[in-house]
């Protein structure tokens, strides 16, 4: 039996949205993808699209079970040398109204779980010859916002980015083409942060797309 030679990637939050787009892009680039999500039905639909997609059902809030789950995953499928930590939650509330449960959910999924995945898999990746890790996050990691109903309206390109556009950036960062790029924040926001405090940018003819 010939051992699978294609690089393996692991994508969290893979069942839909940006995660599903990342999976599709990496498969198109020739990788075998371990698609992880707690949405078993969504993963099944995703895996039905291509036999290079391996559905991995797991709830990221189960921190105590994470090391054993990842060890089993490596034993069953080999070491993923491309890691896209894409899963995230945003159950927001004003500080005075935020419960401990909401606070803990945010930090568990958005901060602690990615750390647990990197802690468990980085040594495995190093022993396998190296790899790449990409963590996706909201642009709010750099700047807070209020009144999010008007979030579109704050983007100079006058539209939301598509999941495929974010997936393309992730695919580049995970590829050998980004081999000399490390420890960087790459903001893919349609110019939002660059222009948010400068109305003059918004007045440049043709800068905003027309409906």
C-alpha cells in the first residue's frame, strides 16, 4: 500500500463560510484537508464534494479533550503541515451586560483553543520537516467598533470581502511561496482600517465601487 504523499492541512471552523472556502482552495491546490467543525451535517456535505476532504467532528470548547483528539488525528491521518485556525465566535454584548458564560466562550474558542492546537501540533510539524500556521481573526483585533449594523458602510471598497478572497490569502500564507514570511499580521479588510479616520480617502474618484 502506497502511503499518501500529498501535504495535509487542518482547517478549523471548516463546515461553512470562510472555513469551507479555505478547504475548497487548499483541495484545489492539491492538499488533503482535515476539515474540523462541530457541525457534523455541514462537514458531511462538505466532504461529499471531494474525497480529499476528511471530516473531523470536534467541539473546540472541549479543551481537556483537545490533546488526545489531536494525537488520535495524527495517528490516523499523519501530521498536518498546514494549519488554518479559522474557527471563531462573536457572541458580543456590552461589558456591563456580558455574562461569564459569554466571556468564557469567546476566549475558549477564539484564544485558548488555537493556542492548544498550536501547542500540540507545532512540535509534530517541526519533526515532520516544518510547516505553516495561519490564524484568522476579525479586524477588531486591531481596532474596536460600535454600531456594527453600519459595518459595510465603513469599507472603502463598498462591499464585504468574499470567503474566497480570504481563502486565497490563507492559501498563499500556507504555501511555500510565503516561506520567508513569518510573525506578521496581514489585514484583508478592503481598506477599512487604513481609511476609517480619513474621509478624504473616501472622496477619491473611483475608489469606491459603484452599485
